[in-house]
C-alpha cells in the first residue's frame, strides 16, 4: 500500500506487524502506518533500506545455513519491533510527562490545614466582596426612594438571593470544580479546553496533544459520543476557535478593567465615612485623602504582596466579625421583622411598586457580588475545600447579617441611606470601624491589583499580550509578581477616576459592568467544560447556562442602562486591552505560519556538509526561534550573513504547554538535527502558563547543557542496547547476563522512545561518513567508555569553554501587498508598534549585550 510515502508491510508469519516508514523528501508530511506524523527534517526513521542493510550485516553468517538464519533473524527483528510500545516523538512528550497533567492532582489535606487555608482566603479572596456593604444600599436607594418597608425588604431580598445564587450556588458548588490542576480563572479554563481539544489558534500543537485530548472512560456512554462530537466540531470550525479566544480575551480584559475601578470605589467609600463625622470634611477633602491613600497603595506594590500582606487575613477576619456583630446589634435594636426578606415575594412587590426604577436599582444590587470571580481566579493559592469552607462558614452568613442589620436600621431611619454603613455603626465604635474599613478597602484593592498582574502574565504566556517587564517579589512564592508598567498605569487611571467622578455613586454607575461580563464569560466556558470534559447529562448542562446565564443577562441589562452615566468607562478600558491582546495574538499566529512556510529542508543542510558551508568556530550558538519542528528560515539568513558559525548549534524554542507548571527536571527536551558530525540539536524549553521564568542566562545555560549531556548519554546507552540485542539475536545465544537491559535502561527507552528509532539510521550513516566515530559494539561497554560519546562530550565541553552566543532574529513583520487594507493597518502599524515597544526574549534571561548577535529579517504575512 502506497499513500503519500506510506508503505505498509504485510504481517509476518508469527502474526506480529512491523512499523516501517520510507521518508519522503517531497515536502509532504510523512506518517507512520498508524497515522502518527513524522518530522522528516530532523530524524531518520526505519525504512526498507534500513531493513535491507540489516540483512546485509547478517548475509555472510546466513550463507552457511542456506538463508534459514536470515529468515529467522528477520522475523525476530520484526517481532521485536512489533512488541514495542507505539513510538512517540521525543519532542512530543509535553503535557503527558508533566506531573499532575491528567487530573487535579489534589492530595489529601488534613482538616487543620484546610481550616488554616480557609482563614488565609479571607485576606486574599474575599476582600472585594467583604467591603461591598460600604456602598450597596446607598447606591440601590439612590435609584429607588424609600416610601415604605416594601422597598427595604425588597432590596434586602434581592441582595440576599443574589449572593445565594451567584457566589454560593454557582461558584462555590460548580465553577470551583472546573479548575485546571488546581488553577482557576479565565485563562485556566481556556488552557483546560485546549488540552482536550485543539482549539488554540497558534499551530504549535504536537502529537501528544491529541493523546491528552482523548476521553478515557471505562464504558461507552451517550455523553462520550456527544463530547467527541463537540470536540470534533470545535477543532474543525475556525469560527468557533476565534469566538472562544475572543470570549477568553474579553473576560481577561474585563478583569483588568475591574482592577482599575475596584481601588477607586473601595478606598473612596471607606474615606467618605469621615463626611459628617469630622467638621469641614467635604467632598474635596474626600477626594484628596482618597488620592493620597491610592498613592500609598500603589507605591508599596514594588515590595510584593508577601511583605505588605502579612496582616491581610487577620484584618479581614476582624472586618467580618465587625460586620456580623454590628448587624446582629442593629437587628435586635431596631427591627427584627427584616427576616421577612427571606420570602422572595418581596422581590415581586419591589418591582411591582417601583417599575423601571427597580430595574435600574438592579445595577446597585450587582455591587454585592463584586469580587465573586476572585474565588475562582485565586484558586491556585488555595484548595477548593478551603475556599468553600471560608465562604460557607464566615463570608456568607456575615454578609447576610450585615445587610439585614442595615435594613433594620433603615426601617427606623429611612433618610440615612447616603451614609447607611457608618450611620448604623454605634457611636463608640466609629473610629475603630473606620480604621478597619479603610484597611479592608486597601486589601480589597490589593487583591484586584494582584489579580490584574496575574492575568497579564498568563496572557503573555499564552501569546496574547506583548512582553513587558515582570519582577518577582518573592523567592519562595512563585506567583507573587510585580509589573511596573501596569502598576503605574492603574495608579494614574485610579487617580483620574477619583478626581473626575468625585462621588461613590457616580463610580458605582461604572462599577459592575465588567464584573457581570466576566461572570457571563465564565458561564459560557464552564458550560463548554461540562460538554467537552465532564460529559455531564445534557439536561443538567442546559440548566446551568439557562439559570445562571439568564440571571446574569438580567443584571447586564440593568448595568448597561447606566452606560451614559459612567458605565462606558470600564467598557473603554476593556476594549483597549482587548484590542491589544487580540492584535498581538493575531500577529503572532501569522508570524508563526510564515515561519512554518519558510522552513529550511534538511537536504539543504546536508548538502552543505558538516562545516555548513562556512567556518565552524568553538562555542555554542543558541538560535532562538518559535518552531517546535524544522529548521527556521533565520538560520539560512545567519549562514549567509555571519562570517562563521559555532561548533555546536542548538535551536531553542520556548514553548508554553497547556498546564499550569512544568517541573524543572522536565524543562528541556532535546533531539539531534542531522548527522553526528554536524553537532546540531533542537531544544524545546517547556513552561506552564503560571511558571515563572526567573532564571538568569547563566542558570539557563547550566540547565540546558546539563540536559544536553543527559541526552547524549541516554542516546549512547540506547544505541548500545540496540546493537547488543541485535547481536544476541544474530548469535541466537540466550545469554541473559549479556542481553538483558538494566531496569534503568529499559525505563529510559520508554521515557524517550524515539531515540531508538533514529539510532540505527544515524549509526549507519555515521559508519559510512565518519571513520573516526565507531559504532558501539556491545552494551557491556558503559557510555563513559564509548569513544563516540566521549568525542561528543569533549567537543561539547570545548564549546562550553568558548562561551554561549544568543543568535536572534531582528524580525520585521509586514503584510503582503495583496492583503486587505484592514490587515495592512493592523500588522504594519498597530502590531509593529507593539513589537517595537515590547521586551525581547533575552531581556527575561538578563543576557549581556556582548553575547547577543542579531540578524535582520522580514516576515511577509
């Protein structure tokens, strides 16, 4: 059978099938008989010529036995290949080899540890939601005047059931379970979906991604068939891939927009409590003090959340205790009839009596659930049980009691709506509560600022945001980062908002749109997770978006009614960041596709010889590129431009795999390019989307060289095993002591299975072209005693002694002349502007300028 270079051998008499391939040089991708792809530019696999050469090795010995030995050995050779596990590309072991890539990876946490983490969540997760009693009722009743108890009970019932349905029912019991190995947030959901279906627009997925995305169920079910159908539809439909990416980017940009409004709203609400308490403290004073607090808040960000957040949890715990105790005091003292608000009929009465005004008041009601998305976004720092415990046992009851206490106070003092929180506080407790409220507001702002930094970093990791400077503020906690550009941008925007709006009610008109938008995005993504990954019953899947999507849509229409009153502000911020992220991703995908089309064939490199048509000087050249397979076109430009080339060439690709973290010992994957005397390798440095690239160039180089040496030793070890096994079969001597591989060797063969595939091809070609590099005759010779290995290691050490040089492409991306005007404008101006002003990759590693060589190149997309 011949189909595009595929040649399938019939099964042998023993019933075992061999897996042979004859690589083609026609440019079409080669495939194994089982359908797995082969990168013909980097490896020489088994072919019919290889089999014939093996037969030639045994020809002399077989002649004496009339060909019987040849037939027996060939059959044994086929059986040995047939019994081996399915070959996998040595560069295609991405997420499958990362610990915890197949499940949540949670270990059993003790009850005390869960309680301790639940206490910590109070300061990190629930700051924004915990400070909402400062401004919810004042905003609601600015739209609906209090005429009777119906307005108070109706508004209280709305707040209570909003908290019960969205944060409690949706997030605590459903959304928190849709985590990516313990990581939460919009990008975590997107990464989880990308692992189960090839929906990423960047075409750098490798074969192992298909293995990860397969659904492993014990028995076929209708849900499995539906999940496979959804997966196939998503992978084949480019429009839905773009829609999915757009939803993710929109949700992330809204989180950033929320990070601009939260500090302004929280700080100004806390400071406004001084009005009426301090004589002469007017609106101007509120604005000035709020700006000073914001300046202080953003100025200490560079020290890191680990240093400024030591007292976060105790302060928020004290804050929730105050909310609950003051609420109980007000309920008992003023009016215990507010418990009637548990009857949802008061919501109906509220809308019946106030009509359109009640609809507008829903925008203020949304403020009681601001920060609900933080429960999911900050999941990576805690466990699901700790967040559920904290909300169920502390946050939920304290918030309900606080709102009921304020409603009870309004029953007796309906005119106190503007300063309802501070007026309901007993006079003797005002100053302690004011101090705690101000600290709680700063902590709530800190949580959103940190969430914004994390969103930017994850967007950068997934190729959706330009590279900007990231400072890691903790040596112990990897997630604590500081982004100077974003910090000062947020500070300036917050100061402008406070100075412009000058009132918490005006800021509240803008506050809430971004929060509801993020909730709707999470509802859509979790629904897709239910269909694709959880394989939930179809009825339950439909109930989730119908119930929660309808509620969130109703709130969205209410907050959109305030669009002209300030609601345009978060949409403007979100649209700005959405344009930046989508443009960067769009340009990056086009650039990657251009590099794929311009790959250099291995035939061209082989024709140049081991000198590559130039002078090879001692040293290691790290050619940075984005290709996971093939030789990048920039390398050809370097051969033409540079007067000499390094003795060892490593094509380095920084790749982010769809898992949160990649262990350090699994960071690098190597593969040989060409023959041994070329001393060329491909290296894929793998990072998770939450990994921190904090190593400097020296540490990075040390890890790279260490991994390369391990690769060479494992390569020689497997070659020795191959030759030893074939010689044992040739002699037909079942000597276990000489032929049995060690457990470590056998395990290594499973870890890097393709090395043995390419080993014989390299050995045959090397024996014909390199007389000075003998093939290892027997596995009894250790890798350290292998002359071929010692020669390569000596050459590598000599190259290391001469130093490293980073060979980079100073690329210019331009749209082709045939492109539409819109594409030319986006690529030639907007994307080009972002590329000129972003950081280069070597800045992350702090590479000295003397170690960098740049070669100019233009990519036409």
